[in-house]
C-alpha cells in the first residue's frame, strides 16, 4: 500500500512538473510576448524602412488598411525558413483572390548575404504574394528589436555561418498592431479562414 502511494505521488509530481513546463513555454510563446512593457495593447511591431526583393523601398505604411504576416529568417536557412515559407505559401494559395488583400512579409536576419537579388531568387520558389525585405544591418537590427526577434550569427566551418533565430509568424492587423502568433500547423483552408476575419 505504501509503495503504491509513493508511486502515485511520483506520477502526480511528474505530471505537475510537465504542466509547469507546458504553461511556462506557452507563456513565453504567447502571453509574455504580447503583454511585456510599452504603451498600448501591444508593443510588438512598429515603423520600419527596408528594401524589398525588387529593390523598392518598403515601409510599415505600405500595409495600412490590410492585415499582414511577418516572418523573420534567412535564405541560407536549412530547414525552419523553407518549411515556414512553404506553409505560408499554402495558406496564401488557399485564400484565392483574397490573397491580394494580405501580405506575407519575409524579413531577413542575414542582411549581409541576403541582398534584394538573392531574396528575389529565393522567393521565386514560393507564393508570389510573399514579399522579401532586407536593408542595412542597422535597419534590420532595428526592425528585429521592434518585433522582439532573437537572431544571432553562429560560425560553422571555415568562414561560414548560420543564423540562430526565433521563428514566430506574427499576425498584424489592419492598423499594424500585433494580434497573435499565427498558427501554421493546421489545414491551409482553416488558417486562411482565420486570416479572412482580419481583412
Ligand atoms: Cu530559418
């Protein structure tokens, strides 16, 4: 009987530890991001001025009146970025003509290598509604700060490097305010319907 009780306690404490971990991760991924500091309902996002994949200036003002999705990454990324851009492409495709009322913005965290021409070439593999953005290291750093993005250069073999970076997709509303992280792990049609509510 005693052994059973301690076994039960063990199971219970393991469950509680798991719950604490889960809640912690959840808060980190969502609540924490939308509630920390700053004026207004959310301090994520803000003004930026970058260059798109066609060499044209792109600013936050270009998106006024339409919701947009923002994802930070880089073209040399081996897995997370291509997967995310592929999933985003599926959602944009599922939107049909409504895709013209939303923009998927891919901002590089690796401006040294990701020139507009490289971004353009890279994005040609994905949905045409995706826009790339790059700029001077200072301009990119400032937009990373505005979106609380973590990005860090990691040296690999000689003279090469990869980028460690956070991989949230941000849903921004018509006014350019952060709504929530956008969930891509669902059927494209379901995700597309969720987006339509913000148009
Ligand atoms: Cu990546």
